[in-house]
């Protein structure tokens, strides 16, 4: 467990918000509502349908994602330790338990290769923490780093620890309605129909070419489509075996970005561009622009990569 790298890994993660399925508020369990029931409420069970609520909750309090399985002995060992440590934080952390067998989209979103896998979500950004059962004192150290990093990001809220302690959240205005085509795309993602999600986002962009959320969503779903059905080891082995294969190298960049390694993804793409000419170079440029949209065009890492991209074009 490489705890000393935890802040960097969290800081490099990719926003999950646009990938989370946006269910109607009445249709899906509310983590905040569950948490209001008392101390055990800081430990919740979520499925693919609840991902959007988890992402929203992470803007106020850090959320640990524990991807476990009923048949896994290490999961059975780790879960009570996590529950005990999270409950000791008195609402400053929430533990979201995920059954790997019932929530394939969350497993894919966090690139979980085994169970148990534990990650954090802070302000909508995921980061891997560790896999397997770990000593309690080491887990406590990791959680302390999560809280420290969350404070640096301004995520310092808590969930109520007693019945009736609703706080100020009940006074928050209702979220703006989701545009119909966006909702259609999110519903398609939730159903595992990525092609339908792409079609919905493309229709939204045709209606409004400046629809930034649809543009970013389309880029994200295309990335998921490219990675669908492929394992991380398979992708990296293919790229290592064919260093001149632009498609293989771009797929590794997709994998890096999906795992939060933004700088690695950009560096691979820019180095690849520098080695190519003609149509292949143009294809890499367009893919890189898609990755910029996923990370966010205002992100400083995008700005730095865009500057080098400009030098490679002229």
C-alpha cells in the first residue's frame, strides 16, 4: 500500500459526475437520508443506480467506495474494520459498500480488478486507495490522509449522526432539471447501452453545438466504449508489443485517463503525435481533444498539454 502517494493519486483523478446515472430523486435511495438515521447511517450500501447520489454527496463529505463480494473472505475481513474506522469519524466520512457481482458499472468505473477494492470519491473525483484486506492501523493512516486531502479541496462537511439533525441541507434548492437528451443518455449508460448514450449526446450537440456537458459526456462514453470488454493487462501488453501502433498507444492513454493518471495519458498522446505524420497525426490530435473535454478544458493540466500540442502542429 503506497500511502505516501495518496494525495497525488486523488488530485489526478477524473470527475465521475457526468458518468453517473441521473435517476429521479424518488427512484433511488438517498445516501444523505440514510445517514440521518444515526451512527450506522455513515455506512451505506449502494448499487449502480445510486452512483449519482454518491457523487453529489462527495462534494460535502469524502466517500469511501468499498467494492466487495459475499464469497470473498478478504472482503469479510475488511468490511467490519472499515465500518468501525468510518463510524469513529462521527460523520466526517461515509462508507459506501458495493456488491461487485451486482454493480458492474461501479466496478468498471473504478477499474476494480479484484475484491475487495477500496477507493475514495472527493468532490466528484475518484482515486484508488488499496486492494485486499489490510492491517487496521494502515487503513487508519490512509483515512487520515483522505480527510486531510479533502480539507485541502474544501470538502469539510459531515453527515448527521443523530435523528432529527438535518442540518442546512434541507434548505438547499432543488437541482436544475436535466435536459431531456442528457437524461436519455444517462439512462442509457445506466442500462449499459453505450451506443444509445452516444446517439443521445450527438443529438443534443446537433441541437446546441455549444452544449459543453453533452460534448464532455460524449467523449466520456466514447472512452468507455473503447475500453469495454478489455482488461488493463491486455491493453498494456498490446501497446508494449507494438510501440509504433498508434491505436494501441491511444488505448493505453484511455486506460490511464480512466484510472486518474491524467499527466501520463497526455504525455503518451503528445509523444505519439511527435512521432507521426499525416492522417495518423490528425487522428491522435482529435483523440487528445476528446481527452481534454473529459478532464475539463479549464484544468491546468489541459492548458499545459494544449501548449505542447500547439508546438507539435506548427
